[in-house]
């Protein structure tokens, strides 16, 4: 495995959940064979000609199985480097939220050629250790890769126009969820009040940008975190309930059954 501070090249997905990659975005292109895994409660099959982007939290990938003939290139890029390299487009938020639902894009033969070319360009720049402007060259290669990912995604799923104000609002909303506000606040009004908009407007913007209402994202973040914590046997159900501010253990249990489809004890059998 070849590495510098912000970019890591790998040839397997087996290490995607390593803590060393906690702040990296995984970009993968499958050359042959297939890989199956679960993420966010859904099953996926990643096969030849597909590209895949998993934005951080690789530890959410479960039951990963690579076929004997599985051949893949993986480029891990830190969140910081991605932010520096991302083009001035507000399409990124829409793509990011959509990829949260399905990280795999099935490419046309032409798109496959472009994806391979971009991966080769990043690897080539990474190897140019004596290049006087290596960092800038890497940023340029990563930016080209991201632009083409935007194009792939837009052609697959559409690219509705989103105003900069709406993009910024959604970005602020997701930032609040990313920092863990959902643990103590699961009402839309909390987020709307902090963002100085109405609950109705926040939900409308969320639906326009991501295709899903704001309540979905609040529940999704909370459910995934609760699911992860329930599998940690060092924590009692009361501990987890308290973390999320539930008024009682029975209230917590009802929330888990409603949103995760199982009792808390089912996660420890």
C-alpha cells in the first residue's frame, strides 16, 4: 500500500473499516469479479465496470465478501484534501446525500474509460515524488476525478438546479447532524430554529437537494448511531438511552422497534 499524508492507494476493500481510514473518502473502481457488502441496512453488489464512493464512516460497511477474481483500485482521500480539491459547484451536496443511500454507480463503457483514466492520473501524480508542484498536480488530478464523478451521477440521477442559498442551508443542516446533534435533538424545529428558517422550509429544501425530507435524515443518522451502539456490549441499554435523552427505557425501546424494526435485545443475540 502506497501512501502520502492525504491520499492512499489500495487494491482491496478489506481495510475500508480500519480506524486509520476514519476521515478518508473511499473511491473505488472494479476491474473484474465482484464484491458484496451491507451498508446503512441495505445489501450491495459492486462488480466490474462499477465505481463506488463511500464518504467516510467505512466502519458502517459490514459482511464484505470479495470474489476470488475480484480486482479493484481504491483511492482513499482525506476530507480536508477533498474540500480543497472540490470544484466550485453546489452539486456535491446532492451527490453526497444520494451516495449515502447507494454508493455504487453503474457506468457506461465510455464512463468506465474516463474513470480508469482519472484513477491512473491520480496514481501517476502520486508517484511523481520529485515533481516541484506535486501537491498542486495531485489536487488537479483529484479535482478532475470529482468533476467526472459529478457528471456520472448527474447523468444517472439528474441534476436539478439548486440555488447556492439552498445548498448552504442543507450543508449547515448536515453539519449539525455530523457533529452529533441528533443524539439529543430529533425534532425538525430544533434544526430549523438554529438555521433561522421554518421547519416546513427546511424540509422542502432537504427534499429538493437530496430527494428526501429533513425528518428522514435526522432519523437516519440517529438510527445508524443507535444500531452501532447497540452492538457494543460494553454499553447497557440504559447508557444508550441516556445518551439520546430518552425519558425512559420503554420510550427508547419503542423508538428502536419503530425505526430499526427490532427490539434492542435483538442486536445482541
